[in-house]
């Protein structure tokens, strides 16, 4: 395929694996931060089972001298401490790549690693045996060596022992935790990254915990010494520090959380669920913060279930506080009735929907975009809602702010969809701008305002939006009910009133459609006058699509990318405009049935014939998308459906 | 301003069945509101779904008629966001102990300063009389095709075990007692439960007004001998403090256990449990967010000039910053 060779200066795809709970995450974060300190851009993805300790997890970190937003197939450098990582991932390392492994696992028979699915074990054993290798880790290493991969055996226990000695620590077990820093340090040393970056990354990661910093810095230094003394051979690729602008290292969850704080969210309710709770935990850890002229706070409430989460947030919103809740599919399912209540009572409430593999518990820790149609339609009866979908980490932040603005301007529930791939990616970005999006509270009454008596919470208006008072506002008494109601908010089942009230509520969506600027509804990526290919997508697929377009451009294929950012109100005219003049359209989505393509068909009448879908729970890689798009271009046809399958 | 009953009533048509105990609850609540001298603009009533739910529409305060079983969750959200509100949640027994039982339990754990009044009529009124969670095993109210196959729950003990700090029972047709109980519950600093025995003349033909009033039992002079009696006027003291000796506390709990299970010939009403010194949810938040009460979520300014966010984002994202200055 095209120019996807990553084994080059500063273009490195680093992977670390290990048992859940063994420090894979912190190792990757420290390594990422060290590289970011050296000026590189980092895109990291985290893959894990729904398990706390023992099952395999891994973290891939893509380094680049320019910003990147997707993963790639080949691994340049694999760091490991256990047998399982080698059995699962040695295969993915490129021929000129590198592997660090723990000496002590060499004799482990593959048969014995029972955390790996039996079929997978057998496949690996067959592969080794047919290549003439022993069916154990030693065989894996031999096989890799045969492919020209650079192999680095290390003795983690030794280094831990040396560190303990240096620190005068007699209890070795106290130091076991530094193994993750050792893996990062061996990697950094082999890749030529100066140790000062690693030390700084350790300091920044453990912030004020002096003892932990000292222990880890000591271990890192010994790991660097060991590497420099024992492995003299230079790798054909390395990390070379570059000058770069100011950046932050952040995940999708954190970006949403910061967006909520900046956007004025002051009550967040949640019931724990992956991959949503990280956001609420970040908020709780930052519940008391600085604002101009004093202190601000957010009240984070862990509720008894998601029904309480949505209804409590709605109760809070009735007081005028901006309130939100975060969940994923199973929790969102429980919120549906509550959301309908907020819909009929025109309460601004924001639901961040982290989408993961469904249905039921599905694949709790894996990514999927299977909830689009559910988010659009979840309800008995009809009520207006706004649905927005973020495509990258920066959008997560800005969309979180926009969500609250929309909710208050149109007085309705807003669903903000963030897929797991996005929530759990850890990336470097330029700093976020707190004042880029002004806070707009719509027709929220300021108590000194004029109003007619009696105050009518649901006054019929041309744009469908009525002046909104909040609980406790003297002179603005109102009623709410989940029953159909009159302008005062009292139960009313008269047919005329029903029609007028339905019209009023639904009209708000038309108002929103008119008022929301085009660029907040769709994004067009194209620098060419005439295009051969129009790619349509939404959510986290954005990163891979943009990079594929660069590859295509080098080959002379002019492509444009239409990103749907607002799925309700659906930007009918704008999407029609682009798609009706497109030569070849391909829809890219991470679900089974190409849900957005179906929504487009429903809204515009345009049927997209070529779809690329992925639903194995793993994010789209650059390589597989590139190949799939090439396939579509070379032979477009009716009802072509390409299924992507990359991922471990 | 001294409020009259007409100030706290709307003029909407009340469609409860004639003789429904809900009328007694409505009158007692509204009287309590007029007599308490509280700022009526700060009062918010929440209700669930069931016959009881319409009470908020008959009452001239902020009134939020929520979903079946969710009154407590909505109400807690509002109170947490604006602790300056006087929040009273009302619910049915099916609403609160059936579909909303989870919220009932967890509200106790939080001990938010508000009041919860349950219209306890032993049936699902609005869906035509099915057995509610408080109906007793083997009872067969009017519309049950078969006798009730489940045991009834004991709301007093459930509340006690989950952390409610004020637990009372009253009777819908003893307006004076109910009104006074509601006043105490509202004044209580913490989560207060008032379980109100509420005759449903349409579907509950067992626990009727006549039955509670003891019309079927007459003394020598021919006067009815009521089943309901006031425990507090008989000397029972509900007050519990964290400083009281363990044995006294244990004795109180035993007493509550016994009293709350009394049924049939003698049915106690009154305050069963009252604990003033357990920290409320607001007290607990204050430990972490010192500005919570003066600047709760509902009162914070979220933007400044040019509608710009007031949040100091640089400070908030300091730990995320890649600060390479000292390398
Ligand atoms: C989720 C849901 N399930 C069922 C119903 C139907 N429903 C309406 S009222 C009610 C029972 C009401 O009983 P209770 O809470 O005891 O109130 P009461 O009518 O006796 O005052 C039920 C089951 C509903 N509204 N919502
Ligand atoms: S059904 Fe029972 S509870 Fe409902 S209004 Fe009639 S009497 Fe009252
Ligand atoms: Mg009932």
C-alpha cells in the first residue's frame, strides 16, 4: 500500500501490553508524555477487557512530527513484561521493528497461557510449528528474530532489585509497581530519547507525590544505564526532539469534562459505567475550581441508577443550574422515559452518550457507533431533541459547551455522542480555548425582566420557545407534568390544545435548524476544486479518513470528506447539496448497518451505495481504511459493503 | 404576609373520587403551608404518577408532577442544585415503594433536607386497584381477582434502615395531626418521611375510613372505638441523638420495631424516629465545597463579559499541560 511505513525518525508506533492492573496504562502515559515533552505529537489508544485484574490489555502510542488522529496496523516497537503480550502481538511487529521482553517468560509454553482464548492459542501454536519453532515464548522470539526484528531481553527483577538497593528499600514488593516505568524507560533509551524527558514525564505524572517520583526516577535511571551498557546496536529509527508549540496531553473523557466545566455545567449525575465514568470522576476530582473573581463548583452525584441520574439532573435543571449526565448504551436505555419527561416539559438537560459495543452489555470496553439511531429515536411518542456527535478530542470539548447552549436556547434534551474509541484515546492537542464559544442561555428569565401576568411557562410562541423561569423565582410560578398540558403547565387533554402544544414543541427543532450555523452541523474537508470521491462519516472515524485523504491526494485522487456533526436537527439541505453533486460516495461507520447512511436516505432520499463498516469493537486503522477505499474506488458498485476487521 | 388557604389553592377542578383520603392530605398540606410562615415562593412540590400526583396542580406553589416512581429523584436534584428551596415530594405507595423503591432507599443514605409524603392507600388507585407494596399478605381488596400473594412492606422500618432522620406516620382524615406532622417534617433538618394512611373508598374496601375510625367496634355508650391512636400523646418520645447511651438507643429501635408492626386492633400514628444531629447531604458537601450553600449550582454565574465562560481553564488543565520548560 501507499506511504504507511512508519519506522522512521519520529514516526514510531509503540505498543505495550500486559495483564490488566499491571500498569500498562501508566507506562503508556509516561512514555507518551516523555515523547510529547520532546515535541512529538502523540495519539494513543487503550484496549482492555471488561475485567479488573489479569486479563490482557494493551496501549498503542503513535508518535509523529505532525498531528495524527488514528491508529495504524504495523507496530514499530513492542514493550512487554509478560508472555501473553508476545504471543498476541509479536506478529504485529514490523520486520525492522523491536521487541523488549522479560527474560523470565522465555520458557512459557503457549498452551499454558490460559487467559488467551483456546482457538487463538492453537492458531499461534500451528503457526510456530509450521515455521519450525518451538510452541513457547522462545519460539515466538526466534520467529521474530528470523524476520529481522531487534530483540531486547531484559531482567525486570534485576533492575527492581538494583533500584531497591540504591534506595535502601528492603521490601522488594514495594517497588514492583515501577515495572511500568522501567518498560517506558527501556523503550525511551533504545529509541534514543534522552533520559531527562523520561524523568520530567515521571515528575509530571506523579505530580506532588515525592516518594513515588524518587523511586521511579531512580528505576528509570538504572534502566537507562542498563540499556546503554548492554545494547550497543542502534535502531534504524529514533526519537529526535523537535520544537513544537504549547500542547496538552488529554483523553476524550477529560475533554468532555473540561467542556462541561467551561460550559457552565454545575450538576453532573452519573451511575458508574464504562466508558463514561472516567468523565464524572475527573469532574469530581476537580469539583472546586477557580473562576474569575472567586471559586466555582460542580456537584457530582453518584446516583442509584441511570433513571435517577436523568431525573435528578432534570430536577436540577429546573432550578436554573446547567445539569448533565453521562452514560453509555445500557444506562441510556434506562434514561429513555426520563428524557421524554424533559422533552415534554422543555427542560434543558444534556446527556453525554459514550457509545460502546451493544446490545445488552455487548462489548463494554470496546468501541462502536451503534447507538446513532437509538439516540435519534429513543422515546415513546415524539419530542424534539438535538443530537451532536464529536469527531475528535477537540470537538469533544467544544461540543460539550455547545450542548449546554443548545439545551438552554431550545429548552430540550441534548444528546452528545462520543464513541469509546474517542473517549479512551490519549492525545496531544494545542490548548483549548475557554472563550471560543460564548455562553448562551436563550430565553432564561432574569428576574427583573418584564412579563405578562399570569406567567405562562409554555406560552405559545412563533419560534416554539417560551420564556423560561426557574423554581423559586418570585412571581413566576409554574407547573410541570409529564401529561400533555396547557400553557400554564396544567394537565390538558383537549384535542386543540394537544395539536398546538405538539406543534409548539416540535417547532423548536425547526428554529434550531434555522439558527445553528452550518459549520456546527457539518464539516467539509476538501482543498480541491473538483472531487472524485465524497466520503461521508461521523464520530471518531474522522481521524483515519483525514489521513487516508492525504495518502489519496499523493496518488492524485481528489477526495472530500463530509462530516456530520449534528444528527438532529438533520442538516437536510446542506447534505443534499454535497451528496447530489458527488461522483462517488462512500459512507464510513463503525456499526453493522451503516446507520448514518440510513438516516441520510430517510432525510434526503439519497441512497449511498458503497459503505465501509466496522463492528469488531476496535477502532478503524489507517491501513485498513485506505485499502477499503481503494477497493471501492477501483470497483464501485451497487450495495457494496466492505467490512473492516483490523484489531487485536 | 399571612397566607390564607385560598392563596395556596388553585381553582382547578379537583377530580379525585368523593370521599378520597387524598382530600385530607391536600387540605393538611395546604394548611401547613399557610401556618408555617415560610416563603411560599421558595416552596416546590413534586409528585409521582398515581391519583396522588395531581395534588401539585391543586396547590398554588411551584408544582412538578413527575414520572411514576421518580418523585424523589427529581426532588433531590432540585434541592441539591438550589438548597434554598423548600422541597416537598409527594408520592403514592406503589410509586414510592414499588417502582420507585430504589430511590426511596438511596434517598435515605443521602439525608437531603427535604420532606417526603406518601399517600399510602394499599392499592394502585389510578390503574384501578391492584395491590400496592403495602397491602398485606392474603388481603383481597375489591378489584383483586385473587388474594394478595406478597407480604406488605413496612415503610417505617425501611426508612429506619436506610437513613431517614425523621420518620412519621399519620392519617389522611386526621387533618390536625397530619398538618402538625407535616409542619414538623418540613422543619426537620434532614430527610423526613411522612407515611399517610389514606383510605381509597373506590378500591380499598378493607382499610376504609370507617375501619380506621372503628365504626365496627362500639364502646358501652355506642361510640366508635378508633383503631388509630397517637403514640406521641401516649408518651412515646421519638428523639434520638448520637450522644445517647447505646442501650437507650437499642431500646428505642426495639420500640419502633414493635410499634410499626402494630396493626389491626391498634394502629399507631405519630413521629416514630427523629434524629437531628446526623449530617445532611449539604453538610457533607460543605466539607468539600465550602461555597456550596452560599453559591450552590443554581446561583453561580457561569459567564462574564461578552458571555465568556468564567472558568479558569488554564488552572484546571494544569496537570494535562506538557511543560517542557525545565528540561
Ligand atoms: C413506568 C410506568 N409504569 C406504569 C404506569 C402506570 N401507572 C400509573 S399510576 C400507577 C399506580 C399508581 O399507584 P400508586 O403509586 O399507589 O398511586 P395512587 O394512584 O394509589 O395514588 C401505575 C402503575 C406508569 N404511569 N408508568
Ligand atoms: S381511586 Fe382511590 S385513591 Fe384514586 S381518587 Fe379514587 S378514591 Fe382516591
Ligand atoms: Mg396507592
